[in-house]
């Protein structure tokens, strides 16, 4: 049995909900606002509600909480590194198309052919060869290998990403990520060696075979990555922020880590990161590339903004209600040195109007012969953002 909880965020609402299949495949072309024509095939599985979010570019709106936090992250990474090696900056890309090839999203990033992330139950397919990017990491190889992007292997990428996922206050099928990549040339590694001479570098496991003879380099790069990310956390949330590094696992990094921040005793995963696999650098730069090693990370912007502004539910970011956006406008113009985040105030003086709805799925549910993400999507498609959470109550 499934139980779905509905709560209107800004209006009192009482509707009767009908559940049916979500997505119409009657057209084989779809025109996006920017003029892109998507030619669909049988793999197409993107519902209307998701298509309507493409191109909204919330992260580029200076007055939107996602835009405010993105500006702060960009400012943090805009500082120069390796000053005595010549100044390098993290270049920022925020306007790359969210429609990417499966080569960019999966193959180039060493996802095995049977990885669950490739499944249409997890990923939105436009056609057999194109998906809505499931992470901003999808751009890493093409940005690194492209001649037309000049960034010295140090860049951040910000954009909307799409995943068929569960329904609760910290998951939404469209969210935003910021990716960071920092590639080290050999002179830069010597510079790191000096920089961290007095700091005992981190002991690492899961070192890639290609790095086994250069363990010190891996330790330096992981030390540098963790310091950058911790610096960002302190810059955003203040020096008292509590966090913990835990081991992670991604097909494209080794070693890999995740960062959890701890707030009021609760843990929230905000970031995945690690040392990019050497085979990925080879794809981008060729087998005999001179740049030896790179770190990379990916943050979920909504999760950071929820903590910074005390926003209790991820659905708010898509609110068109001016009472939501206008709350943050003062922060849009804040000087970053004396930034005091505005704390979110609920839009309505009325408490949420909550309805619980239970329903049964027919078929052999005991054998789990249904896909959970598909059920979540049908619920979302029919009930829109009124649905607050959905969970299996019994099987
Ligand atoms: C990734 O997406 C990796 N590409 C991150 C990475 C980049 C690792 C570079 C190594 C090197 P993950 O699936 O854990 O990892 O997602 C990263 C972050 O996105 C999470 O920590 C979380 O903050 C956020 N996130 C993930 N799923 C959702 C969701 N459905 N709704 C909102 N935020 C989400
Ligand atoms: Mg994760």
C-alpha cells in the first residue's frame, strides 16, 4: 500500500486526485522555448511537468535563493589560485544545455553498461541517445577536451539536472548542481607539495593503479579538494558549521567521498567528490597527457539553499508566488563579506492543509514487480507540487 501526503504550500486547497499514466507520447517532436527541436523515439519518457521546467534557469536569477547561493559559490571560486605560478581562475559555465548524449552522461564517465543510473526508471530519456543530464559531471570530459573552452582545467559548471527519484522534502525530480573540476599540471603539484609541506596530508585508500607510485600526489590533491570544499562550507554557513566526510562511491572517481552537514542533530548529504579516474583524463587529453591528476566535486544547490535560508521544503524553489521570491531580494544585493542570510517566513498564516491518501497497486506487489520511481512520477504528474511525500506503507 502506498500513502501519499498532500500539503499546499501557499494556498488552501482541496481537490480530488485521479491517478493514471503520466506521459503522453503522441508527438514525436517537442519544441523547447529556446528553439531546440527534440526528436523523440520509443525511449522517450519525460512527462509534461518535467519538460515545462527546462529552460527556467532559476540559478541565473539574481533574486532567487538558488541564484543568490550560486553567486556566492561563484565568487568563492573566482579567487585566483597558484599565484606564484601565474594566476589561474575557475571559469564558470552556467548555460550549457541540459540535454546531453548518453556518451557524455554515462559512457565517458565509466558507468558500467548495467549501472542502474542508466535505466529509464532512474533517468529521463529524450531518445535512445540523449538524456536530460542526471548530473553536471556530464560536461566534464567535453569541457576538458574542447578547444573552444579556455579554462586551464579549472572550472565550475552550474545547471539544472533531472532524475526520477523519491518524493520527500529534500528530493525533487529537477534540481540544480554545481560541479567543480581542478586539474593539476606537474608544476602545480610541486606547488601543492610546498603549500601543504607543514600540514600533514590526508591518508587515502582506493588509490587508482595509475597513481600507486605517486601516492603523495593523491594525498595532496585530496587534501586540497577537502580544504576547498570545507572553505566553501565555512564561507556559506560560518565557521561553526558541523560536517563529516564519509567514504563515497562514484564510477568516475577514486578515491571518492561524500560530505554530510549536521544541523540540529540531523545529517544532510550535500556533496559528492573525489579524484577523477585517469581513464577520464585520457579521454579528454589523450593517453600521454601531461596533466596528471584532477579533483572534482558536485553539490546539490537546493540542499545548500535550504540550510542557508531555512527553507523547509524543496518544492518552494519552483514557486511562482511573489511572496516567496520577494523575501530574499535584499540578499541579492548583499556584499558577500557581510552577508546575513534572510530566514524564510512561511507564506500563509494558516497551517498547511494536510490530506493523507492511501491506495493499492494491483498485481503481484509482493514480488515487487512494479517500479517505485514510476509510481512516484504518476503521483507527481497527477497531484503536481501539492504532494509532499509518498511512501510504501506495506507490501
Ligand atoms: C553526483 O551527482 C556526482 N556527479 C557528484 C560528483 C561530482 C562526485 C564530481 C564526484 C566528482 P550525487 O548523486 O550524490 O552525486 O548527487 C550530488 C548531490 O546532489 C547530493 O549530495 C545532493 O546534495 C544532491 N541531490 C541528489 N539527488 C537529489 C534530488 N533528487 N533532489 C535534490 N538534490 C539532490
Ligand atoms: Mg549521493
